[in-house]
C-alpha cells in the first residue's frame, strides 16, 4: 500500500470511528469526500441524472444506518460501491425500463453549456459520434443490471477483477463470465452500425 493510500485509509478509519460515536461532522466529511465518486458510479449504472442523484442520497442514508456494522475489512469505497450496486439493482427490479439516456462516460452538461468539437472534426464527425453514443447508451441500458454493474466497474471504472468480485459479492470467475457476456452483447448489438460505418467510409 502506498503512503498516500495508507494515509487516506487511516483518515477514513478515524472519521468512521468518530461517526460511529455520533459525530455528524465526521459523517458529513465522509460524504463530502465520496459524494463525487458515488454519484459518478451511480450515473454510469443508471444512465440518468435524476436516478443517479436519488441513488447517491439512498447510498449515504444506507451508509449512515450501516456504519456501525461496517467491518473495515474492505475499503470504504468498496463498501459504497456495493451499496450503490444494490440500490441500482432494486431500482431496476421496480422499474424494468430506464427511459432517459445520458452520455457514455459523464453526466449531461448543464443548460447553456456545450462541448466545442476539436478543430479537425467536421460536423459529420460530430454527428456520427453523437449517434454512436446514443446507440451505445441504449445498448448499455439493455444489459441486465447484474451484467451492467460488472461492465461498468471493469470497463468504465477500470476496477480489477478481484475488486469487482468483492464489490458485487461474487467469484472472480463469475465476474469474468458476466463481463464476457456483457461485451459480447454490446459488440453484437453495435456490430450493424459499425459495419455500416466501415463500409460507407471505404
């Protein structure tokens, strides 16, 4: 463990100990430390700003209620990822169809904001990218939530197989299996688009 990670864990341990004794300032410090991490992960799973915000709130409520039972054997961030995953699974079971798609790797821009295309991108390039991102969002939404969580952790969050297994609560072999199936589904779903684009550009 690097010195930085060791310091962060020790700092977390101190804040957790204080929060368990009823120190709300310590708990709020933990929330401030991890709110962005929790929101970004929730967004990548939900693909919807409102649902991500709701999931973030639910996650910290669960954290507050369960902090006394947190064993500390895993990192706090790993535990929070597990809580986010569980809340998203519950939401998915209550609502079979997600209706709002957002961008592939970041929350929607605030009103009035816009991304400036790179100087060498033509309007057609920008349009094709936008079209592909929408198709990719739709394909990710079509994944069963169990596969979506693994795909998000491994391919979007760049978490290791071991950490993903710990977060989701399954074996590393199960992680690899779900990831293979998720990638195969996305590849098959997007293949017609990619083939069409490849043919048209030749």
